[in-house]
C-alpha cells in the first residue's frame, strides 16, 4: 500500500508500473485520476489551492484503503493526493488498485474515491473572476459514499 | 482539562486563528462548540447551527456527543471537499 500527500505532480504510468514491478499475480489494475477543471458552479476557475490536515489526512486515507481491503481481495493500492496551488488541467488525485480480477479492482477504486471525497480532510479554494471562494461540500458526494452501505 | 484546538479552511479564515490551547471545563465536543459559539461574531455564525461543520478528536471525526479526553487535539472544520 502506498499513500502519499504531496505538492508535486504524479505520473500515472510510473505508479502503475511500480505496482506491477516484479510480480505476476496481478490480473487487473483499475486507476482513477481526478483533474482540476476550469469551471465550477457556473463560473470560471483560474486556479485552486488545496489545504489539508497534516497527520489526519494520512490516517484517514489509510483507513479508507483498509476498509476497501476488508471488503475486496486486493493485491496493492496506491493513493496520491496533491495539495497546494493547482491550475486547470492539473492532476489532483490518483487512486490505483491491483487485484486478481477486474471486478474487485474497479469496485475498490470507486469505493476509495467515494469515501475520499467525504472523509479525507482536504479543502479546495477556487480563484474565480468574482474573487476567491471555498468550495462547498456536495450532497451528491455524501449520497455516492452512502450507497456502499446499502445491502 | 486542557485542549489543543485547530481550525481549517473557511473556519480558520473566518475565526482569524489556526490553533489555540484552551482550558476547558466541559465534557463533550458539543460543550466545546457551545463555548466557542458564545464568543459571538463569526464564531456564532459558523457554529451556531446555520452552517455544517465537522469535529475531529485526535484525528478521528466524531459525533458532537463524543467525550473529549484531557490534552486532546480537537479540530473543527467545514465538510471536506478534496478529490
């Protein structure tokens, strides 16, 4: 398991290659990359700054990965989340999940992202033509995480 | 008891403080929120019921009825927006 909070960019290809390195038991790697958009809530976004809670962030991400690993049989997980100032088009977050089969990899990747959006202590502040604004949490993100609890 | 209290994101900006150490006579997270809210101004606006916030104790999100241990690190912040 690899969990990193960093200001630098990341390379999806390099991360996936590192997961595969030296092993032949992995049958599937599902990955997600979240990007900074140039538009949100009807206004242009010139840049965003991501703040986090050092210490709790790493714990919260590890807990999400543990929850996924207790639900599906996973062979490896990488989560990288950037902080600091990002421009439209910049990658923000990477989740990559290795498993024997695609079903576990797809499901665990989506599960980790859904819970990351509601549990990991990151906050986005956007620079818009009308000034800086903190992004408000979305009810749809809570709903996305809650559906994993349904029978 | 003594608490180390941290504020993040919009709350840090509105309160004008990132962290403080408090002598606290209450028991629960809700008691602490009541003490802070009583400061008035932005404290009352943000914590007085109109806006959502979260409380973490020793880096775990808790419900407001959670008891606060002495020397706890308590963080108060808006609902998270990462990813």
